[in-house]
């Protein structure tokens, strides 16, 4: 368990080092970061604007001008936290197609095998399937986070600490899915097969998810975390493919070997 978790952390650090050593891949990293940053700013600004009228109504019942200022601060903080939580959930929807291109480019560079010829119909189908799978995962993540927030509020101190720890574990688990989906989606895996792989390699994928989860907590930087995860998952998958090929070659009768 501990060894596999440590190997997963190593996978994440390896992915980060690979990205730093291959700046040609950074176009696929920066593009979704720009898109996601714009969406976050619009989401926070829109939420605060939408709540301005109810905020003024509540502040009218509070004594003095400080009441309005405190309410604005609290609503602003709550709106920011809520927006960031939603943003984390849907960041993968934004970064997903870019991370698949990143994974494909990396795999071609490492293996020398060109990707399948691009076709519009295949692209649209894969995009639709990927969006459905990501939305399903994002919805589950939101349910878990909201439940943990309720526990943190309902049970002071102990509940808050437990919610924070379990929230990070949940984020790491869902981040591991997002990382490996850059490979799974290109290989057209079914949702159950993706979940089964993560379950079979639970601790190693969780270790990678923990590395990815840390930058996920910082808007804008979280896209970088997803790119690191996609890179790490791709390198790990290439290693597994090579190991399987070597095992098959070693098991084949000597007369059948090339």
C-alpha cells in the first residue's frame, strides 16, 4: 500500500519533470489555463453581482455601515469558495480535450507510433462520450464535497478537520481519474473499465492523484496539475504496454520470436 502510493507520487513528479524538459508540449497546457481563468473570473463576478440585491436587503437589518461591509466580505468569500469548488469540478471538462492531445503527442514522441488519422465523426463521438463521462464524475465529486461541507459545518472542529482530510482524499481520487482519462478516452475505454482500472491500481493512482490535487486547489494552476497528471498517466501507461509486450515476447516459443 505505502510502496504503491509512493510510486504514484513518483509518477506525478516524473510527469512534472517531463513537462519541464519538453517545452514543445506547453501549448496544450497553457491554452486551457487561459480559457479556465476567464471562466472563473466571470463566474465569481457574476455570482457576486447576482447576490448584490439580497445582500443589500440583509445588510439593511444590521446596525451601522459595518454590517453591510461584513456581509459583502462574507458573501464574497462564500461566492469565491463555491465558484472555486465548481471550477475544480469542471476544470477537467475544459482541460480534457487539450490533455488528450498532450497525451497523444507525448505517446507518439516516446513510441514512434503515429496516432490514428483524424476524422471529424470520430472526434465528435469521442468528445461527446468524454463529456458525458467527465460530467458523471464531476457530479459525483460535487455530491461528495457538498456532503463534506455539511459535516464540517454541523460538527465544529472535529467535523471540520475530518471534512478537510476526506475532501483532499476525494479530490485526489477524482484527480487520478482525470489524469488517466487522457489515455483512457483516446483508447475508447468504457466508464466501467476506467473505474475498474483505478480500483485495481488503487494506491498507485491515488498517489498520483495526491500530487495532482495540490495544484487543483489553486485556480488557474489547477490546469497545470491536470496536465502533469495526464503526462504522468501517459508515461505510466507506456511503461505498462512495454512490460506486457516484453512478457508476451518472453513467453512465446523461441521459433515464434522475431
